[in-house]
C-alpha cells in the first residue's frame, strides 16, 4: 500500500510539473520543429537516386539442361563476389574517368564508392546498382556506367560471360533525401524531449519556498505565521476609507472647539 501511494504521488508530481511548464515545452517543440523544417527545405541539398539491374545467368547447352539448377545456384553465390568487384578500384577508376565533367559529379574513387549501393534479394540472380547524386541525370549515368564497365571487366577478371544488364537506370525527379516527413517528426519528438528535460531541470533547480508544507515536512521547521502578498490596489482600497473617516472625525472635533 505504501509503495502504491508513493508511486501515485510521484506520478501526480510529474504531471503537475508538466502542466506548470507547459508553455516551455510547447515553445521548445515549436522552435526545434521550425529549425528542422528550415534545415530540411533550405539547407540540406536534395539527392536523387537511379538504379540499374544486372542479371547473372549462364546458359548451358541442351545436353546439360539437368545441371541448370546447380548452375543457377552457383550464379547466385557469385553475386557476393561480383559486388566486391564492382566497388574495386579496377572498375571504379574507369567509371570515374568517364564521369569527369558531368554536372554535380564529385570526382574521386572514394566519392564514387560512397555514392553507390549494391543490393540483392535472397536466392535471386538479379542484383541492383543504385547511385545517388544531387543531379538526377548524373545519378542515372553513374549507375549505367558502373553496370556497363562491370560487365566488360568481369569477362576478363573471372573468365565468364554470364552477366547481362536487364534494366538501365533512368533519371528521377523525386529526391530520396532529405526525408521531409521524417525530419519534421524527429523535430517534434526532439523538441518535446528537450522541453520536458528543461521543465524538470527548472523545477528541480528552483530553490524558492512556495508552500508551508515544505518548511514543516521537508525541513522539519515550525511555522510561526504566513505573510500574505497584497497588491497596491488592495492597499489603497483598504486604507483610503480609514483616512476619510479619520479626517471626518478631526473636522467634527475642530468645529465643536470653535463653537465652544
């Protein structure tokens, strides 16, 4: 029972603090969300993506048709090796040389490697080369040049001819980053957390005595009295009638003296 009562009081105090500093929490949320929106729309540069798809498939002669399944599985296993070849300097160096001079292209093998992502589905003979750039046409050209160069290089490197391009990359005018909705949502969440943190920080750092219970229960002191705060208007409202009555009494005494 004691534990439940203590927990209920603690929860009540928490909600009381949040209610007390609601303006601070809302203000913090609004400011950080606004900053996130400004960063998303006016600071971050949009990036575009384009994807080229490659098929790994070695065709066998009719008299070896029974071994086609095993060959397909072998081709699937080779995709991991092909991914390493695509991101190797042997392929990227040629792609980088072909891409120099393209709009918004950052020259360099490291920059090129960072702009390329390779993905594949489990047990699929198709894998994708996705390139990103601040220019949609450049992104498509990177993906296509990478796929073409890889297809040419793998014949010499692996002595196989089982790679074909099944889908060329096409420019897309829809940016993949920044993600506007996600950034705004993160701004709201971070703003709320910061506001709540500031509310509790302000509450626990405030050493002002606001109630008699704090003195008697927390500090163990005895209350001798309470000094209430009164505004100036109340003071004038209470004092002026007394001054008027006192002045009237003095005037009456003065008149009586004159008569005597």
